[in-house]
C-alpha cells in the first residue's frame, strides 16, 4: 500500500538510521523494528523485539488480503487507519462473561472473539496482558499473526514470553515495555512496507 511520507517522518527516519543500523535484519523484520523504534523514540526496542520473518510475511499477506484485524483495545484500533479493526471489548457480552468467569473484560472479549472470528485473522494486543494470556490459553483458529506487545508491570513480560514460546506466528518483545502505539507500529510497518523504500 503506497502512501505519501511527510517530510518530518522522512527526517525522523533519517535520524533514527543515523543512530542505529538495522540493515542486518531481513526486510520485514527491519521495517517492524524501525517503525517500533520510531513510534516510541526508544531504540532499545531493537534489542528486545522477537521477530520471525516468515511470520511477518504471513501477517503481511493476510493484511493485504483483507484479513480481519482484532484489537484488544480501542487505542490500538484507531491507530490502524488503513483497516476497520474489530474491538470485541465493545461487545456487551464481554462484561457478562467477565463477571461469570472471573475474567478481566479484555480477556473475556478475546475469548468471545477467538470463538467467533474465523481463521487467518491478525490479532493485536497492545494494552492488556490478560488478553494475550487468553489468546494463548484458548487460541483462535489458525491465526495469520499475533502481535503481542502489551505493556505493564503485571503479566506483560510473562505473557510475551509465553507467546514467544507458543509456536504461533507472532511478533513480540521481551520485558515490560510495549503498548498500543508500539503494537500499531508493528501492524502499520507490515501494511505500508515498500522494499524499494529501504536504503
């Protein structure tokens, strides 16, 4: 998907590339790492990201093919402007399920979505570790990609470690850092990737 890059963004990437060289990474891994570092102004993400080029290729193909995108929070959904993501947290049934099962609302919402969204979807978790744990405990059918980058001091690092070990096609990172902006950056890197744009 071609888009016009604003001069400020172009200059920002020039500065980023003058400070860190990620050219050793495969193309999509580099694109994700650079966009995450750019979105967060945190070059440390380059060392903590867990990237798998084959998983990213699968995720990109799904996104370009119009796959359903499921987000754990509205914050992530609004950042993926090229799509109309599903946010199951807005489903009133999530509140009832959370109460009856002793779950967080985001975990309950993900459980509902995993039961109802078909194969080949892209799952984006940037806010709630409990949503990611739920996806791992009750995985959706044949996901194209799980973008698991929740933030926080409770469960975030553990949920991402579990995702990295799960065998699911995924992009994640080690540690407590993350967030919706970072998760969105990973998705948008795949949507807007242009091989010729990488120096």
